[in-house]
C-alpha cells in the first residue's frame, strides 16, 4: 500500500518465518536529493568564484543545520517514508495501534500483558534485541498472548543516530536475527531508539526489508510523573488510525512508586473502548482486510 497520509510504502507480513525479509528497494528522499544538489552547486561555485567562499560555505552549513534538525524530528519525512498513522482500512475498522518501546522488562511487561488481556486489547512491542535475548520466555509470552514483537535496534545506544551506515545496518540486523529466532516471526517494522532518525537509516533498514514507524501521539511517560498528564496527551483528539506510544521499560516512576505506564494504561484502555475504538497490533492495523 502507498499512502500519502501515513508516508508508508507497502509493508509485507511480519510472519515470514525465520528466513528473514528480503532487502527492499529505496530511493533518496526529495530533501536528500536537494541536499546533494546544494553541496554540488556550492562546490562548483567555490571552484569558479573562490573569493566568494563565504556564500557556498553558508549554503552548506545551512543544509547541515536542516539535517541536524531533521534528526530530532521523529515524525518527519525529510529522510524517507515514516508511518505516523494507520491507513484507511484500519480507520474504517475503528482501530488504534498501541505500541510499547524499550522492553521487554521482566517486572513491567508481564503486568502490561495482564492489563491488555483484561481489556481484550492487542499491542505491538518494539523490543531491544539485547534485552529480548536476556528474557526469551517473556518474549515468547508476548507472542503467545496474541501481540507482536518488532525491531527497536539491538543495543538502544544513545549514539545510534550518529552511527554510519555499516554500523547501523549491523546493529539492526543483529536485533532482527535475535527477534526472529525468539519469536519465529520476522519483524517487518522498525522504530529508532529515542525516535531519532539519521539520513543513513532508510538504506540501513531497507537492507533488512524493514519499514520505519513513529507515532501519532505519545505521553512522554519516560519523564512525566503525573498519570493524568500522560493520559491527556495520549487521548486529546484520539481518533481511529492513531498510533500511540508508551514504554514498558524506562517508564517514569509515579508518586505511588510504580511505573507511570501501569497507572496510565487502565484509563487509556477504558478511554479507547468508550470512544468506540479497538486497540490492535500495527500489523493488524496495516492489513487491507475489512
């Protein structure tokens, strides 16, 4: 499928067994093509008019500034397609996608699974490969309960967006191999650590057949200790097709002493139901079936 609203190309099924997904084609985004043109023209101008070097230098520095800003715009599309909402079939089915990042967490993730079961809700867990490798039974439990496990890099390093293409591709591939082995299903979707995205990310994930996903709205539950504020951010304007972001690891600690996600999730699930919506996995939401 290709959707101007979601910015996502056709996404294959995540249940591809253990053979992995084939590399997919990718093209430079309009911005990166423009960026290359700016560099080429600036260098040409410098060769023809060397005495006017401040102007081409200013053009190049301005371009690099825009690139830097783009890295910190998780929902942007400067560097390639970005799924920020579910497509129209999911909207017509009144679906929203619940997603949890940075796990699995041996303490928090099982309690999230129990809350999801209570409300007959499904979710997508963007797991860190190293953490999944340390909790294989928990990863299996996520799958057993009807949810899905997706790629969130192997190490979740803060330096991830600053890495070169080879290092980034290697890290993503290592996570892909671990998650496929533990679940028997090959992830088709990738979310970057912290959501930060570099110009190298699109070719790196394309090499593993992955597609980039961000979100429609998030609660900032890793730093906000007030459950009502987190819930308000997630539900303000809540609509069919939304992709919601929470964390099953690294959640801020509420004043009650428990992870804020555990205080927010019951109210969020109740609000979803009261709005006539249904929480599902990203893969189900991307399905074309009505």
